[in-house]
């Protein structure tokens, strides 16, 4: 999946229309549409701005594979984008509570899998 598809996926996960993202970016809707169709490529500063607006990261939009193995990153990037978008819409108090729950789930997952190492 390329940048255009990742961008569209992140926008939909965040619950925005193309027009809303374009307005937040200060660009025309047709320019933004070009990003999602692959007819145009934003520069680095615009990618950073898009990631901020869509509550995701440039790594996910560009599929750099940083922060995880490439296969696992591709499989979970939609879920990560969705989770980031949801957290971004929460109040600070709710976000703090949600993050505490995620941390607890992460610790539980590690303990169930033997400290994060695959059991063979």
C-alpha cells in the first residue's frame, strides 16, 4: 500500500472529509485529492502537517517500517492510525485514562507471552 492509500485510510480513520483536511492544510480540495489519488506528492513539511491533522505519524503515512518489522507494520498500520485518531479526539482526562488502560494491556500481553518472547 502506498502513500496515497495510507493517507486516505488515515483520513477516514480520523473521520474527516477531503475538504476538511484541505481546509486545515490551507490548500485546495483538488490539491488534496491529488495526494490521495497519487497524482501529486506533498513535500516533507506538508506530510508532517498531514500527520498532525490526521493524528498519525509520517512513518505510517510513508510506510517507512520504522518502529517495527515491515510485515507487522503494514498489517497493523490501519489499527494504529485508528487508535491515534481516537486518542486525538479525546479530552486530556479521557486520553490519560485510555493510555493507562493500553499500558496495562501491554503488560498483560507481555506476561502472557513469556515476557514478550515467542514461546516455542
